[in-house]
C-alpha cells in the first residue's frame, strides 16, 4: 500500500510522525543480502531458500544485462542502416515543416 504524501511538504505521514522512512521486511531482506555479516544466519529452510533466491536473481541480472546489450546493439544497427547524413548548402531549396497556426488538431494542415 502506498503512503499518502503531504501536499505542502511532499513528505509521507510516517516520516512526519517518526522522522524516518518506513523500514519493512523487504528493506531488512535487502540489507541481509548486501551485508550478511551484521545478521545472524538462521539454520532453517527459509535461509536456504533466500540464499538460492539471491543466487538466481544474480544470475538473472547477468543474463538480462547481456541480453539488453545485445538487443541495444541490434537497435543501433537497424537504425543506422536506414539513416543517412544530410548536408545542406546555402541557396539549395529545402522543405521546412512548421506547425500550423490553427489551434485545432482536426482542421490543421
């Protein structure tokens, strides 16, 4: 559920009352993954699951980054295949597209 934001200050009511941002279970989980030395490691199935989940998320991140780089390079190659360098000389006629002066989108030319 999203926190409501005060219109005048732009701060959530939780922050106004307690003076800090809310610290929920996902924040604790993130801190455990980033710095495991400060938290005791419980010996149960949940700890194993979270460890495996963290490893799988790291693997998925690497895959997503490599896929994004490959796809971005393909987009660049496809765009550059159809683009060309335009050069204009003084006195050469060119077509200039300007917005119509009418305020209506329906009747603009």
